C-alpha cells in the first residue's frame, strides 16, 4: 500500500504533459463564439428588403419567447392604491405620487409608484412611461430612478416605477427577522439556477412583471394606452431591451448602459454577467443586442451609453449602427438614436434629461429642451414604501418567484409521470435536450502519450503508470489522463472520474489497482487540471466556473452534455466494456447520462454519494448546487430518476 501511494505521489512532482490550465474551456467557447458571430453577420447582411426584416423580426421574437419558457396566465391584477401624496411647489415643480400594489400572478405582488403630472398644468390622459430599475437595493426609491420619474412628471408624462424581484420591497427569500436573505444579482442568479431546469430564466419573471405593469397602465383612465414608453438603466436597461423587443405596446424606448453586444468585447473581457442577461442559445441562434432594437423597428428607440462603462462603449456604437441601418430600410433612420455621456457606468444628469426629451418627442409630440433642476424634489425611502412592513412576502398569503417555479415543477412532474414513452423515445429526447450526439457521430479521440521519463522508473510498485492526454474537438479540448496497468493479469478495466480532479483521492485508485484492474483516471473538460475559475459568480453557491457555464449556455451548450460526450468517447476508445467509478455529484451525473444513453459501453456504474434529482433542486430553491450540473429545460422531459431507470433496465 505504501509503495503504491509513493508512486502516485511521485506523479505529482514530475513534469506533466499537460499543465494546469483553467482557461481551456473559455478559449474553446470563445472560438465557438467567433463562428456564431460569422453566422449572425451573414444573416444580418442578407436583410435587404422590408419583407426580409419582418421575417427576421418574427423569427427572433418567436425564439425569444420560447427560450423564456412558460409564462403564467394573465389573471386579475387586483391593483390597490395604498397611498397618495404630493411633492414640489404647485405651478412650478409639483407632481403627485400614488403608491401601487398589484398582483402579477395570484398573490405574487409587485410594488410600484406612479408619478403623475400636476393637473393644473397638464390634463389627462397622459402618455405613460414604465421605468424598470437596475441593481440597486432601494429600487424605485433610488434617487436616480425616481429623479427621472419626477422630471418626466413635471413635464407632463406619467411614470410608473416598479421594484424588480429581490430589490426594493420584493425580497423573494426572507430571514427570520423579515429582511431579505440576499438581493440583487446574487439573488437573481439563485432564482436563475432553478429556472434553467424548467426552461425558464430570471428574465422570465422580470418580463412577466413588465407585461403586467403595462397592463396596469393600459387600463388606467388617466393614461393614453396608445402612448406608452419604457426605460431603465443597467439591469433596468436589460429589462427595457427585452420588453421593447417583445411588447408592441412600447411605442418609445430608451435603454441606458447595457446594450452593447454579445459577440464583442463584453464576452472577451468581462464574460457573461447576471443570470437574466443570458438567454439560452441566443448566440448560436443569432440574436445579438442589436436585435432587441431591430425586433421593434421602426419604433422610436434610443441607446444610451457612457464612455467609461464596463459594457464597452465601442460595442454600444456598433450596435447602434447595425440597428440604424435596419431602421433606415423602413425609411425612419431618425427613430434610432444613440446618446453618450462622459463618465462611468451610471444614468447621469445629461442622459436622464435625454431620456425625458426622447419620451416627450415621440409620446407627446413635444420637442423641448427640458433640464433637471438642481433642487428637483424627490421622495424619501419611507414615503415610497407600499407595504406595511417593507416586504411583499410579509403580506398575508404572499407567494414568491420560487413558489411559481415550484408550481410549474409539480405540473411538469405530473406530466412526465403520466407519459408513456418507450426507452428509445426517452433516450432520443434526452440526447436532444442535453446535446449529446449518437455514439457513431462523436469524433474519435486522439491519444497523446508523455515521454517515459515522466514516470518514476525505480519504484517497486504493483502497476506501471503512464500519463497522457485525450484530445477532443479537433485538439481544442484536452482531457488529462493517467493509466495504471497492473503487473499481474488484469481482471477488468475501470474508468475513474473524480469531480475534484483525477488525483484527488489516491487511496481509492490504490484499492482499484490492487484488485488487479487497469485504471484510467481522466479529467473531463472543465474539471481537475482544466477547472475554470471566474470572478463574477459566487463560488460557494455555484462553483468556480459560472462564467464559462453561461458562455456555453449562450451558445446553446450544456456542460453535462459536453462532458457526457467526453466520457462516451473515452469509454469507446478503451475498446471494451468498462466499469465506471465516480466520486462527486458532478461526475456522477455525467456518468449516469452516459450509462443511460450508451449502456453497452459499461459493465457497471458506481458513485459515492446520492445524485440529487433536479426536481428537488427546484423545490429547495436556493440550495447550493454546481451550476455546470444544470441543463436548460431538462425537467420538461426527464429527471435523474429517469436516467437511473434507463440504466437499470439494461
């Protein structure tokens, strides 16, 4: 035992054929991104006529709606005006505020504030503008956002600001003391994890709330339903881009500090950001930021950017140029505009003014150079509180976005169990969802051995050892591997996978070799020596490679699918049925997919811990779970128990 352990440890200190490289997957995916960009450009360049553009618009709208997954039904809003008050000086800068509570879905409450013009200066019905908030904790009460609303209201526009989920008064998970467990981007990413499995997205909830907010505006007698606009900054700029592309009621739109481009600098510098900013498969399909503008052409649309934004300003201008060419083909090039301010990521005064001017021009037919006064009155946080205790979930019977996901989860569970599909039909569906080709279509791996000098020669051991790599994806993906061949006659072949890396548990490998088994220990892509490490997503909550996951997600790829193909290709390369031995839930899940899809390759499967069903991942809400273990829309058709049944029936 000691001698063999020394051999294993010795391998850690010899030159390696393949050094640690956590950037491999990112490089591979960025190369795929380049190919997707070429396809998008070719499709964009083919738009020569209005008919071409209208077909292009419809295709992207249908794709976008599909990728968002199932929305809830439009049920009664049950709006309540919980408080009304006035701000400012009558005849000068006065406006009224109505605090509004409505139900986006039954008992799924949205808090908002209506900023209304002074009726002594402006008579209803007013043009209505929806403001959606970026990632600020106070949301509608943030001075910048309510400042835009106040400026608009004092100039004759009605504005409705709503709190997004997990901001303002809309925490979706609370501590015992009634305060939010988490908020903003981190909370959105937690909701996004369970939503992915349901074929949804955090954006599904934001868009659903915006649709219902427009419903509310449309049904108010003091609002002109034919003159509605939408605007927002940062995360609110994301939401604005989505609703302006999908909802034809948005007659004028301004998206600030987000629209730039997904094929450009953001992916190569920052990498993917918030869960709601990543729509599954959009880059493979060909839906870039410019398309959010193109989908609504030729309705008035303004892109706003700042010179020092982390969303690249150069890409914002490129997006504007791409969109403007399409607007011009409709004969309305002037309806696509870009406004730039000098400074960091923000909604500065000049752009706030530009926003209100744009809305006045296109919604009120008033082309006026209005300015924001230095002493413009705004509201306090307490004044804009809609709920008695400051959180919607403290209202009687209130439900969260997690509850809506649980409802859908139960609905899908019942539908799956009511189905009567053959094993072959289920396997075909799993392949399609997870992205695994048939075995004959997976390219053969190339095996590249190291020099013999890399392995200690003078140790008395029970096995000889070699290190090498399997090359996949035309050499772009390397699977660092070790092989131990027993000195005695081999009694079988084991393929050993460890989610923490092939050398993470030397004792387990030692035991297998002492049973006279030939052992292959392999790092599947993005594990062990090629484990990706990003900075944006919480490592403890999601794993270290959240940004690589979302880059693959944007390209329509699942890590589970890519790793399953790696495993199948390695098992086939070995040339005889292998026993799979896994350690860790991540590789256990991959092994389960491989054995369910190609059972003839394996003589058995072992794992050292239960593999959590995806149903329970959604049910538990915010439980930590490696994000690379998620497959978009999996629960529409199958779950972990289905894989286990397929494997056992062989």
